[in-house]
C-alpha cells in the first residue's frame, strides 16, 4: 500500500492538491474528469505556485480565482472553483486551513466568445432528415437520424446493439456507452440517470429493425473499427452546408431534440429523463434561454386568459 504523505500548514497548496487528486480522484472518476483535475492542477501551479496552506483565506482564494479569470470565461472559472473547492474543504477538515475560504466568492471572467448556433428549428430538421442517405446500408446518416429522433449522446448511440431495441414496444434501452476516445469497448454510462429506456416513433423503430437485420445481436450497430467523432460531424456539416442551414455538431442534434420537445410543450422533467440528465436542474441550466422564451409566451397566454374573464 502506498504511504500516505502527512501535510502541515507550511506545505504548498499545489502539493496538497496533487496528492489529493492521486488519493481521491485517480481511479475513481472517468478519465475525462481526471484530465480536468490534472489540467486545473497545472493552472493552480501557474497562478499560485508559492502559496502555502496556511496562507489560504477568503482574500487569497479570491485572488486565485481572479488570476484564473484573466484567461478564462466566467463559466470555466465556476467549473475551476468547484473542483478546487473540494480539495479546500478537505484541507479545512484536516485543520490545515483555518476556515472555509470559498464562501461568497465572486466569479469574473473574459468576455464570452460569440457562440455558434447549437440547434436547428423544426423546418431545418425536416430538411436535414429528408437529405439523409438511408438506402445504402448502415452509415453515419443512420446515426444522425437516430440522435435527431432520440437526443442520445454520441457515445450512447455508438454502443447500441440490436438487443438494445425492443421493436415490438418501439423503445431502445441505454445501459452502457462506447469508449470511442480511447481504445473502444463498452463502458458505464455517464451517471445512473443515463441508464434509461426511451420510446421512439413506430416508423424509426421499423426502419432500424430492417437495417439491423443480420447484425449480431450483441455487436454495436455503428462501430466497425476505430471511431472518431469528427467523421460523423463532417458528414453532418456536409448536409447542413448543402441545405443552407446552420452547421451544427452531432452533439448539437441532442440540443435540437431537446429544444423541439420544449417548444412543443413537453415538460422539463420528461425531457430531463429522456436525455439522461443527472437532475432536472441540469436540464434547466442547459436550456435556460429556451425555457425563458417559453415562460414569456406563457405569460402572454395567461394575460389573454385573465383579460377574457372581464
């Protein structure tokens, strides 16, 4: 068993953070999450390399966040804070830092870059689906169709096997993902809520029943060797450019699916469950702009109704 290092208040904050990552995060979080911790450790070393545990107070911690904010947008600063805060609170529990310095912090950041449109409207989606090549066997256009119809994450769509479909009930079940970022293979879902059964429309179910006929029941439908998300993204971009509609990514199809459901009046809890979000709060945060627009429409409708009561 690896010997656990004992820290004192005179030790450097960055050394404690490096050790904390090895002790609590390495081997317990997904690789992509671990990489975020390691990247934040590099930034902490860059902006706070000489700060000791005993030096940490509210002012010092705020200066660390401010220094990080000089290079990053506000939301990235918030994400940085959440990871660093976990380590800070453990140091407080160990009496290495006198009290919680993360209370009432102020988040600053660079001006956000102009965001590209992440989703399509109903008319644009209709044109996109009409343009897909679904007549020459399984290809990336079938994956585009599936994600547009279900809102699956890319890794969730890749893992689907014929056994994951119930064609009689017109449903598909997500219970794993495909590790396309490394060497392939099945891996657990992003969170427990990601394990779900999704209803699909009858026409899509019948199409996939026909196209997967002959595919081994336990083999991924879309995987035949190494997979890179840039390939289906390029295919989707080609369709978008041809049709003269905004170029979105494969993940943008997931946003599109949720946005269309919201605009047709589907409840946020139902959409959250369909997307496999960890909580309804996640759905509300991601689609806040659309929810606000719909609330304004609801307010107009409420006012019209109240006026009719006179």
